[in-house]
C-alpha cells in the first residue's frame, strides 16, 4: 500500500504505476484504457491526511482502495482532466480510514488517546 501526502501526488503515482504495468500489454501508439479509478483517504494517528489512488483496466478488478469513478470519468482523471477540489468535495467522509495502531485502520477514529479524541471531535464537526 502506497500512501501520499497530496491527492495530486497519489493520482500521478497511480498513473505511472498503471502505465508501467500495462506497457507490456499495449503497443506504443495505443493509449492505455482505464475503466476504474479507486481512491482512499487515511487519517494517521498524528492527524496527517494521506491518500492512496489506483487505476485499473477492468471495473471488476479488486483494489485496495474504494472504487471512486468508472468508465469515462476514470479515464478523464487518468488523462489529467479533473478538478482536485471537486474530487475532495465528493469524497464521503464516512469512507475515510483512521489509523488505530501502526498499519491498522478503521472507519472511526480511536477514542482512547488525546490525538484520537481530538480527531474524532474534528471529524464530528465536519
């Protein structure tokens, strides 16, 4: 799992990884076809927000992140035709994973630490 501090960086790395894995199956003059864009937002114990993104050729492929866009919308993001502010606004906060322990994530922030309680309070204010 690769997480990045900015959404833009997560998308760019996902694009590069997708191109690398599909390069052997496509010719040089053929544009890569994307059918699914998956995205995941993480809140670490220290409050830092990280993103994970992934592109796939098939909508039925299993992804580590949540399917976020399919078809033409996924292809548009792959092609760089997206508004980061719009993607962030459309993200559903209940899908955000919060770090409970190192490398362990759940959909609710931990409440047993001061940082976790602060994150929970901030999360509820949204």
